[in-house]
């Protein structure tokens, strides 16, 4: 059905650089005549509503409970009601615009707008996100910091926006909800396959770094209960004899900022995130050099421990280590991220204090006291070589699926842009949707799983 969409019969110039031609029968109006800015009081029972960069506006508890920037004092917080159009003034440029699905309260950085009669808030959420995608919001706003804006209600209200007839606004929203649902299901299906392939990779790596490549090699007791039996020629060693902490700090903050990502290791922050760093200055951040290990103390149990291939800075809360002893750095990294060792890291992590049992930290003394089993150096190299060969075909399949997901997302972005700006006519298609949508709806449509790395997609003040 998407491929069958056609343009409208006649167009006229909109006069807006980001919009281009619009259907002849559409009109244009300033946003301030379509929405009323709200300033509701906060109810004591209200939960905190967050506006995410993917367009979701919901209570935090509906999405996840960790990884948010928490306000110590909720000064100026305002009430939000279901159906409000919510615009994050500082992150609107990145798509942090949507319609709230919940009642609650939110930071004063959000513009909370109630649509007037005949105005579809969901349609205008698409429109403002299109203004963001086209970088019009960046062009309008005077950034208060790099890659940020101050797109407040006053700026939004001055913007001329397209005004299709109310029934057409509803048809566009209905069609895009259906189209996005279909494309999202396709993306989720590919993500599930990737997850299974990653599990297969982990099983291959775990077997290799804990048992070696030859399953017929005789085993011996390790003497460590959680390690169990190990190959006969392997030796048990405490991690403190393999890693030595270093604490070199930046005096200028001028070095490149690095970020730890669960599935990517240490990467350049600027290459992976559109938002600016949260820290006001990088002075005092820890310096990392190639070959050094970096541990996210609160995520070590999830395998967020990597040897760096880059020079740069990491959070002062991370631990940085020089590898010492007779061990291959790449082998150590795979060993530390293996299932058995990650489980031990979790078991040795401790809470930060009373009432924070959900926030665990792996302190250096407990990390150093953990035993691991190591093969001779030559065997470490052979294991890495053997594993690389086994994983090659699986990794090729993962890369292909990731590329397909990327293409689906690009296609979805293009479809949304063309439909909301009137480049494609969905009126007839929307009329045929009820029957077809019923056939395509599945129970797991509501299963919006959140990527563990999605914290960087969150837009909070």
C-alpha cells in the first residue's frame, strides 16, 4: 500500500524553506493560533513525564527506571495531561517532540501545548519533528551550547505551519500509525534475529575462553568453586596480577571524549551521539591510551569492560588499567566479557548505600581479588584466531541485518516526511485501513523493547 501512494493533483508554493510545495487546498497558519500554551499546577500524585528523542512522551516508569538525569528540586515543574503536544526546548532539534500518552508532571524546559478544536496534536508532532529533521529548528534557534537549541513556545508559536483540513490531518495520522507499525514490526523481527546471533557468538566465545578449542583436552579442578574444572595446562590467576590501575587526569579537557558502549566498546563520543556532553568541563576526566582497559564499575556485570584502541578521555567514575602479566589484551577482554566472568562481576558488585541496592559498583579491590583461568600465551593467540574464524559467518549475517534495519529506518523517515508535508496523498489509503490494519495487528505490537544503549536517545533536562 505504501508503494502505491501518489502525489496530490495540484500544488502551490508554501513559502517555507523547510516545507516546499504543499497541496493546493491546504492553508497555512502560525502555530500560536493552533495551540494554547499550558501552565498547569502540579498534583502531588503526578509522576514524572519524559519526552524522548524518538517522539515518545510518557511516564518514566512506562519506559525504564534508570539512566535519567534526576532533578534534586522540582522547581517550576508543570502539569501534563494526556493528549498534550510536548516540545523539549533544548532537544527539539533532535526530535524530542511528541504527544503525551499520560497525565503527569514535567520540567519547565518543556513547552506543553493544548490543541485547539480541529487541530490534531499527533499531526503537528510529526510536523515539528520534520522541522527538526530538516534542521530548520537548528537554523532558527540560538544554541546555548553545541548541538543544542532553545526552541521555546514563543519560537514555535511564530512559525507558519501547514494546515490541512481536520479530516485530512486525522487520515495522515491514521496512515502513519499503520505504516510505522508495519515497519517497526519488520525492524523488531530483524533485531530478534540479531539477538539470537549475538547469543550464538557469546556461546562460541564463552566456550573458547573457558575451555579452549579442543574439547578432548583433559580437565583438572581449578580449586575455585565458581570456576569449576579447567583445561589441564591452564593456570589460575587473580585479576590484580593482570591489571594495574592508573589515574592520569586531563589538565585542559582538550582531549577527545570517549564513550563506553555495550556492543561497541570505547568509541569517540562525537561519532555516536548528537547531544553534547553533560559535563560542563572535561578537566579532571581520566586519560585513556591505546591498550589500556576501561571498566564501567556500575556495568561490569553486563560486560562493559574493554581495551581501548583510542586515545582520549573517559568519565572520572570509570576505572582505567594497564595490562600487566603474561596475557594477551584481546583475550583478556573476551574473557572478562564471557558469561561466567560477568556473573562473577555481578556477584562481587556492592550497593552504593542504603536504599540503592539497584545501583551496584564493582570496586577495584573486589575486582582484583577475582580468580580467572588463563591458557599459555601461545594458546591465547590460537584461541583468538580460531574464534575469529567461527564468528566470521555469524558476524557477516549480523552486519547484513543491521544494514537492512538502517535502510528500513531511512525508508520510514522518508515516508513520514513525504506524507506529513503533502508530497504523498494518503486519503484513499487511510479509508481502506480498518480492515487491513486488523489483519496486520499482532499482540506483540505493544512490546516496545528498549535497547540497553538507548539511554543516549533519551531527552531529559
